[in-house]
């Protein structure tokens, strides 16, 4: 059964920034874009680059290693349709940032 896990305070993640969280043994990159928060697996599915260190362009994160881009909401890759980053639902509740884990 899915559960939401607290990874920090929403106010701790500034607009346009990313952070890393360790949840149930998995590293997750969390992004604050506009009024929303997004979460993806922390390692690029191409060759393991650190997505949290990438550049945010609109609703895409660009991997700093090889430039592969992933949509923050869907995880789809713009350069290689065969690649997809795992995504995780995120919500803010009472100021806490929560990630849904299966």
C-alpha cells in the first residue's frame, strides 16, 4: 500500500531549486517549479548522472552529464523516447513536503 513520507519542509526548497532526499533506501530528486513540487529518481536513467544538479528549463530537468532532458511531471525523455525517469507524487501538507512511496 502506498504511503506518504515526509522529506522536509516545503519552505526549505526555494523556487527554481532542487534537493535530494533518501526515502526507503531510494535517492529522490525534488524540484520546486512555479507553485508545484516534482520528484524524480535522483540518477539519470541514461548513465546515472545526478539529476538534482541539472538545469531546470520550464518543466524539464537537463542532466548535467550528457544533456538528456526529462519532463518533471511525466519523467519522459525528450532526446530518447525509450528512456523515462521514475516519478513520485508530491504533496504539501501542513507545510511539510511529502513523497508518495509504493
